[in-house]
């Protein structure tokens, strides 16, 4: 199946506190299928990834600030988790607008673990079936989403997943969703 995403551009929206494995594994899966990924963040320079929300991991170079990014420049969006990452993103109006824009344009959006917090803030959870890390499920319900406990769920172009344990299924699904979009 290699090359199924050749020519596709995927924005990966992340900030300081991103869970490293949730950034690295989906990015590798997308790139292995030929997609060009771009790390979009709140600031220029680099962001600090974490392991288990506690231990500092690697730093990753930011390709573009979300302030300068346009939905039209990409075919899809992926939001990794980590508790601090989406908390930083949902406080930034440019990041929230960016996420909402992908959903409004019907482009594939994927979020794992705590990443769906940005979907709540962008008001795009309403009327969708979603999954997430257990501690976010009340937030998703309060935002009008139907919450299920499954490793990966796709509804109306939005794919969500629960945790790093679900990365194989999440990566496979996002490749598939982007390929058919």
C-alpha cells in the first residue's frame, strides 16, 4: 500500500507538551505512505515533546506557525495528544479556528488521546460519535458528542482514538481516511 498518500499534505497541529509517541508514530505512518507532513504550532522554533506527560523527550522543529497556516494548504489535519499539548492549543484562537476550518471544509481530521479537547473548543464534537482518553469523555458529552469506548472511531470525517495503546489502529485508519478523501 506504500505511496497511497503521495501528493497529500497533512498538517500536524501540536504545541509544547505533546506526547512524543502520538506525534512520531502517526507522522511516520503518513510519511511512509508518501504524505508530506508539516508541524504547525503556536510559535516558531521548536516544541518540547513529553513521555507520559511527565518526562521531557525530544524537541521537534516547527515548520509553520498556526497564525500563518491556511486550511487550503493541506489535505488533512492530525492532532496528537498529551495533556498539556491540547490544553495549550485550545487556549489559542488561531489554533481553534484552524481546526474548525478543516471540519467545515470536510477535510479529514484525526485526534488521539487528549487531542479531542481541541474538537470540543472548536465546537465540532456536536452530533459526532467520538472516543478519547477516559478523562475527556464528560467534556465530549457536554459538547454534544456521543462517546464510545473503542480503539478508533470515524464519524463525518473526524477520526478519534483513545491512547497510545491504540496507535496501530489509529495510524491505519487515518491513512485510509486521507487516502479516500
